[in-house]
C-alpha cells in the first residue's frame, strides 16, 4: 500500500492520515477486547477487514478477530485464523501473540501436545521474545495437564529464577507450592463460609471435597472448592463429567 501511495505522489500528510485511520480502528478494536466486549471487537474487526486495509493492518485485525472468536468460545474459527496467521511469519511481536492465541485454542480443546509444540515453536523462532515468562508458564501448565510433573517444576523454577519481577513469577510460585495431582474445581469464592457450604453439600453426596486457599498478588484471598485427588487425567475427566451432569461449573485443575 505504501509503495502505491508513493508512486501516486500523495502528500505526506495524507499518508499519515490514512495510517492514523487504520490505527484508530485497531485501537477501537483493542479497547473493546480490553473491555471484554468481544462481540463488538468481532464486529469491528470484520468491518475493518472488509475495507481492504494494508497488509500490516489486515494481519493485526485478523489477530484481533481470532482473539474475539477465542473469547466467544468459537474455538474452531479462532484456530483457523491463528493457524493462517502463523504461516505468514510477519512482525515478530504479532507472531508471538498469534502463537500464544493458538496455544490457548489447543489448550482449551485439550489438545495438549499441540499446545506444547506451538510454544516450543515460539521460543525457537524468537528466543528473545518479550513473552518468554508467559510462554514458560504455559509450558508448565500444559506439562501439568499431561502429568509431566518434573518438566512442569523445571519451567516454573525457570520463571522464578529468570523472570522474578514478571507477573507470571507469582503464579509460578503458587503452582510450585501445590501438591501434584488432578482435581475438579467446582467453585471459587471470596467468602470462606460460602465455600464451606458447597463442601458440606458435596460431602453429603459422598464426594471428597475440600477448600484450597489462594491469594492473588495484591493479597486478596480466594477459597476454591475442589473435588478429588487423582493421579490420572482420564480419571479427572470422568469426575468432571459426573459433576457437570449434577449442574456444577467444572474445570480440571491444574
């Protein structure tokens, strides 16, 4: 697009105006995503793409569209977008974000081996990525899902030692301190009393339920209700299916 502009001798101020227009559009999409208005972000991304933007703007808009689809739960559509972008090998920072988005799709679809591979690809292609601490945390999480406890601990220690000031370092420390088994989380509360009520209800149903107390970086406490201490992911999936059938919101931990 820029070569064409120069060939047509369009004044510089008009070039800046055109660039600013696209950047404003991207900023509006990003704002919608930050505000978690993913439907709006999806609509704005589609509109921008329909206007035949320059290549850089198009790639960024497609990334935002993929992120919107991911947050809306349209995993297959998000996967198509991210996989397409991952083959372009464009701007390194955008490429890293694409890989991270693709990881999230694979992870949420429980394709843990593919999720692991895409993060290894990110690190291989951009060993100085600004997202390395996040990449290692994602590797740790997917290792935990596969019961690769030693690998998970290695990644978590790497974050703490190499990136002590990162946001991920706090999460890594918490994960290191927890016991290594699978459980199904059925609730998270700010009040311990509410968590205990749920534990009592589950216990009456002969479930092994308990409270795990965690804190975020600001010190706020969360009381998480989990069921089971299982050695196999397959067992955790069976328990999740059972509890979901009883109407509980479920997620396998770790």
